[in-house]
C-alpha cells in the first residue's frame, strides 16, 4: 500500500494540532492546591478563532478566484455581454467580501474575549 505525500502532510498537521491543543490539559492545577498564577495556557476559544479566521480568508480567496476566472471566461466567449457579466461579478464579489468580513470580525471578537 502506497501512502501519498498529501496524506502524510494531513497526518503531520493533525499531530501538531493535537500537541498544541493539549497545553490546557497539561497546565491543570492539582486538586486542592494553591492557584498557580504563572501558568499561561492556550485557550480553546482563541485557537478556534484563529483557525476560523484562516479558513475564512482561504475560502474567500478561493471564491474570488473562481468568480474572476468564470467571469473572464464568460467575457471571452461572448464579448457583447461583458458589461452585464462584469456587473454581476462585482455584486457577487461584494457579497462574498461582506460575508468574509462579518466572519473575520466574529472570529476576532471570540478570540479577543478568550482569557489566557
């Protein structure tokens, strides 16, 4: 059985994420002991907000690329409707950017509310 390079990358990134997210478990206080105020651990909300922002930006870039390539292809096939295609493309791109901005702001607010 041959293992692809992409599968190895996915497994490696999964292991890294598991090790990074295990920090809060390792930083737990012992039961009944005094609070240790010098420990700083990762917060799950902050980690989720960062991942959410990255996925949002990646998705927006992919979507805008698909919109642009489809619009250019349509304009090349039928130059007489280029104005209507361009108008529709700009409207769709603006709606995509609005949804992306709302998602990034939400992720930023969730990450900012997380305590360390």
